[in-house]
């Protein structure tokens, strides 16, 4: 039935393209019959001639329709290929088809030129930012040495925290640049969830102390199939957000009771409005808190979302304004997939 409908649909399309020819043939036949009627000529030869003409037209039409169907299916096959090359288009049957194919070739060349220029510009920008991120590490290291020398004061502690933020932002730029090509950088293996969390917590230990916030680690047992470096990066970003919007209380990290492979990072911060939750992780979206903060870019959660997609992990965020936020990382992944990336 589907094949019949397809043939009938093609036949309808074919006949619509031949409307002018069919009208011309019909008008000519009517004029021919009218002349015979006016001159009162015998109808026998007319009917015989009409039958022969109709048979010839039907045979030629069937052959032309078969060629039409063949060309249509050839074009549909090309349309379904991953790389559509104009060189595989069928030979044009008339000047108009040749003109359309020439227009398509010019448009394809223009598109290829635009893509090449865009890729070249992006590569140049990536090289610049990669160079900048590496060069900025030198003055950061020098400032760390200056702050570590001499007597420790409150002012130096404050400067040290701000310097730590600069260092994290520089690293974020590098990770953002690597995002598109991170698949080639992935190295999957079995890692302890507790080890991954402790790496991130140690990195932010000075900020916990500076903000006088406690961190509470639950039973972080079990292993996860992941890329250690990138998952640590995700946990660090979530901790960074939690520290940024938590003024008092604590940050708790534990495994969900009802899901053994779900890591929960919970804070007692200012919380997130319900209407902002669905859009968290969109590129450039900062939400109400970000607009109040004036310095938020929304880049951290965007990177987390993209990285977790590559790692085939999931992330959900639950929050209540004035109470706090819970970030749930679903680390479940088929262990048979290890090493396939």
C-alpha cells in the first residue's frame, strides 16, 4: 500500500509538471474534432487516428515517467548521503536544469569559502586564547611567590583568594577552548568517587577556610567509569558555585540514598529561583543570582553540562530560595563502554 501511494504521489507530481503540455494536447484535440464536426466529415478516421495518437502519447509518457521516477530516486539517495557532492548530480535534461545546477555549484563554492574562513578565524582565536592562558600563568605564579614571602596578613589572604579566582578563570578559558575537541582527550577508566571528590575539595580548601564554611563528606564509596581529569573539573566548578553563593553554613557531599551512583553536592546558600532552574547550563544564562552578582557569566554550568554529555553522565539541580541548592550528578555508565571513546 505504501509503495502504491508513493507511485501515485510521484505520478501526481509528474502530471503537475506536465499541465501545460496536457492542456495543449487537449485543446488541439478539441479543435481537431470541432473542424471535423463543422465540415461534417466521417468520424471513423478521426477515432482511429485519435486512438493511435493516444497510444503513442501513453507509451512515450510511461517512458518519460519511468525516467522521472529514476531521477527522483537518484536525487533522494544523494540527499540521504552524509557528504552531498554536486558532481554526482544526474546530467541535466535541458538548459533550465543546467542553470539550476550551475547556481547550486556557485552556492556550494561560496558556502565552502565561508566555512573555510570561519574555521581559520576560529583556529586563530583558539591559538590566541590558548597562548594567553599559558602566558597568564607566569605572572600568577610570580604573584603567588610574592604573597607567600614575608609575614602573612589579612590583606595578603584576601589577595591570595582573588588570585586563586584569576587562576581558576584562566583554566576555565583553556577548558572552554578544548571543549569541541575533548573527545580525543578522553581517557576512560575506573576511578574511586571519593578520590575524585577529595581532589576537588583540596583545591578549594583555602576558600573554605577563608569563608569559614565547613565541608561535610559522606560515605563516598564505590567506583565510576569516567575520565578523571574532566570529572574533577566538573566537581570543582560546582564547588566554586556553591562557595560563591553560600555565606554561612556548610557544603555537604554524599551519595544519594536511592541511587548508589548519584553524587550529591548540597549547599546552604541563597538558592535559585524555580523559573531559572530549567535554563541553568545554557550558554550565557546567568539567572537572577547572576544578574544580582553582576560578575557571573554562566560559563561554569554550561561547561559542566557539555562535559557531562561527553562523559555520558547526567546532572540535575534542585533548589529553594533562602534554603540552598542540591546538584545531583548521575555517574552511572555502562562499564562495558570503557575505552571505546
